[in-house]
C-alpha cells in the first residue's frame, strides 16, 4: 500500500523538476500545495482511494481531477508516467540531487554542472575537495549535512511510524498467554525522534513457542533468523524487527541494558565501580564477593545502586545519574497533564476539519480549551487568511462558543515571520486574537546572525505569544536553521514569549536538546500538534515525549495550566 509520504514525495519531485525546467509557476505551486496536503492529512490516501475512488481523493484540499488521476496512477502502477518522462529530460544525477534535504533546483544544477558528480556518493567526495570554490562555508556544510540525512533516510523511521509498527506486533504477541513484560526497547522506548531497527523484548514460560508465533506474523516479508530465544524479521517497507525472550528474574537489569542509551549505560557502570559494584545486563555484583544479584524490575535495579528510578527518556548521560543521586530528577510532564491544544488549522486555511469538528474532538480529548490557529495571508500555498476572512472566521467562532460552553474556543493565528523579522499581519489586527503564534516559513538559508535577529524581532512584538516550530526543521527532509539560541532564549524570557514544542511527527521542533537548554534559561513552552486533520490532534503524545526528553515538568508547559490560570498568563 502506498504511504502518504511516498505519494507526497512524487509531487514534491514534480514541482522541483518543473523548477529546473523554469516551468509554469501555477503548476509548480499546485503540486507543492497538493504534496503538503497529502503529507499532512491524517488518513491514508491509498485507503481513501480504495473506499471511494478518484472522487474521494478529490476531497483533499488542493487536489483536483488532474492530480487525483496521477495519484490513482501511482497507487495502481507505483509510478507516474508524466513524471518518469519529465525526469528523463534531465541528467539522472541532477534529479537525484533534488532529493537531498535542503537542496533546491538552483543548487542541484550547480552541483551537477560545476562538480560533475554522477551520484550522491561521488558528490560528497567532490564537495569535500572542491565545494569551497562554489559555496561559502555555511551553505557547503548544509549540503554536506543534507547528504548525510539523505543517505540515512531509508534507514530511519519517524517516531510515530516506529510506534505504530511496534504496537501492532506487541498487540499480536500479547495474545499468547505465556508472554509477559512485552515492551519495545532501545531508542524507541527512550522516545528518540527517529528510529532505526525496532527491538522488542519479552519474558515467557515457553520462549520457543513465542518465537514461533512471532515469525508467523502476516506482515513480515522475510525472516532473517530464528532461534530458541531470538528472532529477526523484516516488516513490510524494509523495517527490521528483533525479538528476544529474556529470563523473568533478570528482566529488570536486562531492560535497563537494552533500553540504553549506550552513554547512559557506560556512565551507570562507572558510577557503580566507584561504589565497588559491577553491573551487567545480568544484574549487579559486589566487586569483592562476586555474588550476582538479579532484578525482576528496573526500579529495584536502580534502588540497589542508591539511585531514584530514571525514566527512559532521560537516559542519555545528560546529568541524570547525578540528579538521581541528589534526588533532583524532574517530575516529568505526562500526556494527561495537557489541558488544551494551541495550534490547529481549520478548513479556513489548509486544514481538513471545520471549527466545530475540531471543538468536538477537543472535548473528546477532555481539553479545557482549544485554539483555532489558521495561517495568515502571507502563506499563500496554505490558503492563508486575509483580514476579511479572519473576520468571517471570528463570527463562526463566536457562534460555536455559544453552542459549546464547557470548552473555551480561542481565536488564534499562525502569523509569518518575514525575512526582516516583521510580521505579515498588522499590529491592530493581531491585537484582536486571544493568542498569536509566529513562525518562519521561508528564507531558511539566511545566515546565523540574520535568522537570530529575525526571530528576536518577532519575539519583541508585543502581540506575539508563541514562536512556532522554532528551528524550521522537517525530519529526514530539511535541517533546522542555525541560530544563536542562547540570545533567543533570553529574548523569550524577557518578553514573556513561549517556544512551541511542535508535536507533528516529522517536526518534533523544538528538538529535545534545545528544550533542555531553553528550560535551563527559564523559557516556558507550549506543546501543540499543528494538526491539519482530526486524527493529527492525537499527535500530542509525541510532543510530550520531546518535552520529557528535555526534562520538562508540567510547570514548564503553559498548556498544562487549567483554563483560569492559562487565561491570566496570555
């Protein structure tokens, strides 16, 4: 089944090749808008087609009969003939370079014509040797980073993709009554933003039987290996899944070991040795007595070391062992602490759901408030709203407010931060909104000082409450821009502006490492989904994972506040 990403990538490529050709700007924009809509919709486009054919696909915002026909062709044949023909009009290498994150049509042409590379591997070598002749240091480094991302794109899953696969397999294995303690481990359990292989461990009274059940899973396309307690298989889409059955009495220490991270485990061993203890995946030994103690639970393992339990998201050797020893670990924010979502797009801009549908979903999620945050006019590709259309939307919000009294419906907008730091909405109009979310959507290649000043200028606007998806990154596609984050954090604190932790799985922006630094600087955050459909409002848990990896407590997150407190703050 074709994924939304695969279909969207076809139309992104369409638009970029047309740019190489200096093609029809209207057509380029149409393909870009369709790609964006397909990538962000919360339901499978392939399943939409199977249920209702082309007419169902045409319901997607920005998809007309022409693009719907191409989607149908890709679903049926795995390719779009027009795109295949178009690609052949350009050198194969030049088209491949377009797929490198951060490389647009103009750069792709320079890379091909000036460096003469025949593929990405050769390009990397030639850039390292001669790239400085054609690019300044920063863009050259960005291209090299983009090449690294491109080489690993097929190997790394987004957190939501990996979570869905692991939950599917764990649910299947859980039907076996002899199975216990089934859990994903490694980077997935630590909720890292992208995942390589999926590792699952379990305990069982009959390990061989559970292994036999595992290898019979109907969505595996290949069994790599099968033993008495271990097996490896390929899930459709070329994802490797490993299962290992562990002894129940050693499950705690083994769970610590397999969860990692490697750096956390190394730091844990060093700490243990300082206290005359030796640890391994099998348990804890006293250096002198050599007696092995085993642990069925992780909490017992950490307690034996004199430590508080360390949550999996914190196990990155970022000071968690010392904090645990001093009993200063944060009480991490939980998913059910969230009281509202502050970044949701309706059908007024590029969302797929009406305001009333969004409100009903928010009530279902037990939220106390929800913000309708449509794009402003500057983002034409996302059907950004003019002042007149915001006024029209406001009338509908007021009407729906009277109908649903148990939830506060906030009127918001996602205003564009223009290249000079000014905003694409006048101050007198921004003043009418309950919340203003300001985001960068263009000119990502500005130098460090320019992008820093641009963001700080927006922060200093008295009507801005939140900076949305602050680094501008899109995982596996585009690096975040470089900026002086220390000064941006200071500006946020000074101007009482929060940074968004965008829960959309291919953003997860602010990244956890910057969340940690911002928190130390005293910055407050909001966790929002940036949802463009109702299903995407469920992405909140991924944003919470980022906040937890950044050591956030609920007091750090503004939308953990009850409505009364939140209203006072903004």
